[in-house]
C-alpha cells in the first residue's frame, strides 16, 4: 500500500510492526526493521511483502523443533506404556502370600501362588487405572500432548517462513 510519498508500508515478519519501504528498494533488496532489527528481503509483486533475509536461524530453529517433536513423542509413548504405581500390585501380592502363610498357616503350594498372582495382577491393574484416571499419569500425558501440539504449530510456522523466504 503506497501513500504517494515515495514509500509503501509492509509488516515485519518477526514483530509485525509496519516498516516503511521506500521506492528506491528493488525486488530482493535487504531492509532492516526499525523496531526489532530483523533483516528482510523486499518482495515486490502484486503487493509489497517482506520476507526474512537470513534463514540460517530459522533452519536451526526448525532442526531444534524437530528434535523436540521426536523427544516429546517418545516421552508420551513411554508414559502411556509405563507401568508406574501399578508395580506396587506385586508388593500387595507378596504381602498377601506372606499374610496367608504367617497368619493363617496356609501351606506354600501352587494354589497359594496362583491366588497371590491374581491378587497382585488385580491390584496392579486397579492402581494403574487410578493413576491413569486421576493421578499424575493423566496430567503428564495431557501436558506432553499440549506441548507436542504447540511444537507442531511452531514447526509449521517456521516452515511457512522458510517457504516465503525461498520464493525470492
């Protein structure tokens, strides 16, 4: 948008502040934002646009973003399939077997071991279900999912900036 005074205004890609681009700047020339100092290339076409001149930091940020995505995805998978406090069910099974042997004078045989195993398994499943439904596991998965979505959005934004900068 030209104002008739020999310059047009375009928004900075980084800080969104309006930058005055004088008519003497040709397509592909570099210009600096007065507010944040980001260097841009002038893109003259149907309308005036500014794209980032130096994409090195963007490529580095995209690489870091992809590393973050891989880490978050593996952390979510590890959290989903972990056997957290449910492992305490094994301890409950051992305590059950010990109580039966010591207090009730039950002989140690296959039946007692099967009963202790079933008690351990049921307790482990109930504890894991409680952890999933109410405790830390669910909140951690929710937090990681939110962070993963934010990282994906940021990666898409960086890729769009890189695409725009490559068009010049």
